[in-house]
C-alpha cells in the first residue's frame, strides 16, 4: 500500500496534463498522506489501532504542511492541502479496513 501511494505521487505529473489543475495541486498531498498512513501502520500495527495510526499520520502530514516542509522542501501553503491530506489518510484507513476484511490479519496474507 505504501508503494501504491508512492506510485500515485510519481504519476502526478503525467496525470496533471490530462486531468487538470486539481490533480496537479492536490494528488501529491493525497497520495503522500495515503503512503504515510501505511508507513506508520508498518511501524506500529501491533501496538496501535487504526484510529491512532490515522491520527499520527494526519498529525505528521499536517505538521509538514503547516511548517512549510520543515525547511527541507519548498512548500506553498494552500488551505485545501490540509483537506487533501485528511482525505488521503481517510482513504488509507478505508483501504486498510477493507483489506483486513478480505485478508484476515491472522492469515499472514495467505
């Protein structure tokens, strides 16, 4: 799932040409937030529940946004980025929940 989020970020430039300004402006936020949720999940799945994982991921991406990329990346503040981040985390949470129904956690992915 992390790779799915990264793939979305990588194809953002290609999609923004045909899909317009909305994709160019917000797909990166959405896909990175999606990937961050699953990175947090990988690190803390045994100790934390989905809601806590979502809150940590949301805190991380929103702090990154509000802190202007922590000085590491150039970031242009747009309040809709905060919404795109929240949507990305929510989408990841839904995907996590759906995948758990399809592949039970105790099956080891088999």
